[in-house]
C-alpha cells in the first residue's frame, strides 16, 4: 500500500472510530489523521501477532479496514484514559 493510500486509510479509519465512540473527541482533521494512522499501525501489528503474520493488506481488503478501525478505537480509548477526559476550554 502506498504512503498516500495509508494516510487516506488512517484519516477515514480515525473518523469512523470517532463516530463509533461516544463522547466528544477534539483534534480536528489533523488529530483524526494522527489517531487513524497510529491506529492503523497498531491494528496491523496486532493483526500480524494474532493471525500469524497477516496484518494490513491492500487498501480494499476488509481486514485492512477492520484492523485500522480497531486500532484507532484502541488509540482513542487509551488517549481518553491518559488524558482523563480533560478538555481545554476556549478563552472568551
């Protein structure tokens, strides 16, 4: 999978993960891209460990999307635990 395809996968997977998890996660589209890319890397690594070396495949494979979205969900959950749900308020 090419670099741009991986970034697109990360952006979409991060957006889907944010839609699945309840609550409000900030970050905008750059934060979503970072969460998705880190999640795709994590999901591919975990998929490789659990399924004998079969991590992320090509862009259009279902397992690629499931691993990426699952990894992004894990990243969002861990991020919520680490930050304790703290949110910065905008100054008036």
